[in-house]
């Protein structure tokens, strides 16, 4: 009977130790996550959302530059044609 009680006490002790270890792990993860977030903010890291927004803006700017480049080329070609037509008169 005494052996069963010792075994029960040991079982309870190991179960409690497991719960404590799990709690310590959660605490450590929370502390590390908070520490990392503070460090990331101090280093001025951007969020994924901010990065994606700037990336989209850059893509739109590139598209606009391409449209403007094509328009300038067209206007230059028209100007050159008009100059040649004027010089040939």
C-alpha cells in the first residue's frame, strides 16, 4: 500500500513538473517574442503590409514611366516628321 502511495506521489510530481515546464516554455516564448518585436522596431524594420504597399507603388510608377516613355517617343517621332516636312517645303 505504501509503495502505491509513493508511486502515486511520484506520478503526481512528474505531472506537475511537466505542467510547470510547459508554463515556463510559454513564458519564455512570450518574453522572446516581445524582445524580438522591440528589437525589430528599434531597427526600423517594415511590416509585410508596408513592404507590399511600397512594392505596389513602385510597380505602378514603373508602368507610368513606360507609358510616358512611349508617349515621348511618339511625340519625338511626330516632331521629327513635321520638321522634315517643313524643311522639304
